[in-house]
C-alpha cells in the first residue's frame, strides 16, 4: 500500500469542519497515512510538493462555502498548474455539496457531497490500495451517527466548538442546513459531549462553545418541541466538565436559537449554567409575509417577544437579519426596519447579512435584489453607533459577481 498524505487548506471559515473531519480520520492507522494543514495557497503548494517528494500519494482537500468559491477555484488552478495530475484534488463543504457539477468544472477531481465523516476515510483507504473510486461525486449512504465520530482530533490537535445537533426540520428557503443534513435532527449524546469537554479541559482549554442550528432544541424529538429535561442535562454536564475555571457559551456564535424557543424556562437554564449574557436569535426579516414564504415557522411578533424576555432576564439579544431578500417589497422593507427599531430599546444588537443564493436551496436561482438606499443608510447608521455588525457588504458584493 502506498502512503497517503492529505493536505487540508485551513481557513477561518472551515476550521470547524476540518476539526470534525480530522476526528473522523483518526480511524485510519498512523502508519502509511498522515494529515497536514496549510494556512494559505503557497503553504498548500509547499506541503503538497513535500508529500510528492516523499513518494506519497498527495491529496489536496478544500472545504468551502459559496462566499469562498472563487478563491477555492483559484487554489485549484494553482495546484493544477504546479502539479498537473500528480495530485488528487478533492472538495467538500456547503458549496461543493450544493453544486457538485460546478465544483468539478472548477478543476476538482472528486466532490464529497454532504457529510463526509464516513466517506472521506473510506476514500483514503481506497487510494492507499491503488483503487480509484467509481464516480466523481461521493455521497454518504446514510446520515452520520454523531456519537460514532469525535467532534475534533486529539491526534492532530484540531479543536472547535462541539457540534451537539445536526439537521433542521424547517427547511428555510434560503438555508442549506436541511438540504445538506436532512430535516430530522440528530443529537450527540450528553456522555460523548461531556467526555470531549473533559479532554479539552485537561488540555487547559477553558472556553467551551457549541454548534447547533438551534441550541435550545437539543434533545428535541422533532426539532420543534422543546425537551427541557435533556437541555438541562446537557448544560449541567457541560458545566461540570468545564470545571471551576471553565466557561460555557451556549446559544451564542457559532450557534443561534429560534425566537419561538426563547422562553422563561430556556432563559432560566441559560443563566443557571452558561456564562454568556448574549443570545443569538434568528429573525431574518420583520415581514410576516416573507417569514411565511421562507418557511421560518414563526412571525415577527415572536422575535419581539423573545427580545423582551431576554431584556427582562439581563441577556442581550443579538438578532440576525437578511437584507435584500427575493421578492422583498417596500412594505416588507418597512416592516423589517420597524421591527429593528422596536428591538433597539431592548438592548438588541443587529447582525446584518445580505441575501446570497446558495446552491441546493429553493432560492438558489433567485436574483438578489439591490439593497435600497433607505436600508443601506439605516444599516450604516446602526453600524456607526455599534448597534449593528456583520458581513452584509461582502456578501452583497459576492452575490453579484
């Protein structure tokens, strides 16, 4: 068997997915297999060249979103120009999963669609045997059991917030989560979460965060009905695993919560066990018409009620909005601005996004409407006073390229 070296291009946006993939790759034997991480394209070329010089099969791996797709295509071109067919070039992540054909056309040899905890190690084993997989788009045969894979890698020192839940039942028209991971939620068990937090604490990592499309839905049988017993068991166990010097951040970045899941009970649990006093709430728009059309499953009133509950509990609501949604009318725009104006006196901070059509979603083919001067001025005013932040300008530019 020929040794295989997998070289990941590590970037700020994919560190969480690389941690999970590294954990899954721990199932491979140490002998005859290695993983390297490159921080930029020159390092990627250097590490790939080193693997080839050692007589190994070199696999360059990129995981990326739609926002980074042009940069990924540029990296693929650099690899092809430097090494030609000597290197195997693979892609995964949200954008390749939604647009595998376009990703192959960009120069990648194989695309991993959706979850790759099982398919990536199997692919590497095949390469080591000298077998070329059938088909260039590789898809898992079944959803991953989160308990079967660690959320990071002790072997390669890759750590990230712990993914506690995967999948979402709402299938919002702009979002890839349900279309990549399914509408059924899967939860990592409390025992597995605790053991990982204990391992991180033993390495003197004191701050612990979590990944979930809706942190308060942990343990829910359907992602819609709250399971307060499971939620408290998780938070209590995490608190114990963190130890006296550790801190728990729950429902804050990189997680969020649904506004209709912000209740006196969930806030009480947050204050009892977590250290954060800010909560990320997904609103997306203040228009009830658009909320229904997007499939959000709540109205604008739920957002305002959630913010009021947060304010009464001493918790700052950080509220996500998407500007420039398809089919947005002046009335919708006015409703969004009015909702934000009602949130601000409650101490809310606005996390501003611009609509980007994401492959694999119902709105993939939608043309982003221009953000109006009124909204642009409004966001700018909030940003200048520290009441809004976010990548909305970068997203707006990327959506129009």
